């Protein structure tokens, strides 16, 4: 049998006959067919996503994607603003609708708020990412609500939100493919802000008293005001104290600190029932929790 003819290229490589391996040819055909299918599917998808004006979803300035965000938005902060910014930037052109929960439903299902619904609504309205505000908004979003307001997607963080005696209140929206996940900002929430203030409760009271506010304006008793003033006067002395007197004062202040920790948990729990207290929710020694939510401790 004669040997297969070969030629040598300029670089010295041997080149055999052009006979192709049938397995290689079959594999290449499958790859080309797969690529053709992907291109066709991509083209079909792109065409299906185009509106009557020929724009892909979110690319038509005259037909922006309508996205809905909802929440309590109490003590509006940078975490709220960043969530709304994420929603606004999900597509090139977005009309952002924000739902603010009403006072009555929020108090019943979540807890007390610092700001009333009018203040919370106005805070959201002043955010530059927001186009429209609905208040009060439904606690649980229905398909009818989406259709009524021509909402394309609902944006919220993806953590299941259990409330109103039900499971995840966004589960139905997720099932129909109308949910878009946002990311929370770590370390910042309304509960965190309230906690920061309450941890230094006496310092804020002292600062306000020192600026001329009266105990009545601060919602505290005259006795409480005197105790705060005394405590703030004693602190510098404690830092420089020695001997039994210093130890006794330090012991008293430690007791105040312990009671204050319980107070913080009680207070924050009024504003967020989902808050997990660091201490057992029991009343501290001689603490009086008034109807207006201000605790006055009898240290």
C-alpha cells in the first residue's frame, strides 16, 4: 500500500492529506448548530422584549419601567435612599413609585413610629430618586394593586418578610416573576438609629436641659431631670475618685448602666416588634413606663 503523500510547509511542519476525521467533523457540526440555536433564541428573546416602538424593556424614554418599593420609612436615612437608588437604576428609564404604610396599620403590625405618616411621606417625596408616593399603601401587595397602578416590578430586599400572620408577604409577587431584589445597607436601619440615641439617653437629656429645654418639653419629670444633672456632674468625679467613696459611686453608676440596658431593649421593642432584645423583657427596678412611651427610672 503506497504511503500517504505529505508536504512540508515553510516552517518545516509536515502537512498530511486533507482527509478529515469524521468524528471531528461531527463534533464541529454540533457546536455550530448549538451556536446557531443560541443566536436564534437570543434574537427571538430580544425581539419579544421590544415594545411597539422597537425598544427593549427599560430603553424607551417614553415608556419607562414602572417599579414599586414599599416600606415604613420611619426616620428616613441613607439606607432608605440607597434602596430607592437601586430600584431607580434597575433599568435605563424607570418611573419609581414608593408606597408608605399608614400609621394605623404600622402600629398594629409593626410597632410605634417616631414620625407620623405625613412626615414619613414628605421625607420620601424629597428623595431625588422618587417619582410618586402612595400613602397609605397596602401592607400586602396584591395583583389587583399592581394592575391598578400599572406596576411592572416590585423591588425589595430578598429576605423573606413575615408579617400580618402570613409567610413572606412578597411570595405571590415572586411567583409571578414581578419581584426584583435589592440589597440592604449593613449597619443602618431605623432601629439602629433609635438604639444609638437610647444608649446615650441621659446624655441627650442632659444636653437638651443644658440648652434650655424644660423637663416638660422633654417629656420627663422634674425628679428625672435632677437625677440626670446629678449623674452628669458625678461622672467627672468618678473618673478621678479613689477609695470607698469612688467605689460606691462606681457601683451606683454600674447599676444605672444595667438598668439603662434593660430600658434600651424595652424602648426599641416599642418601635420594632421584630427587634431581638439583648436582655429579657422584664421591668427593671422601680421603672415606670408611661402611656406616652417615655420611661422614667427611679434609680
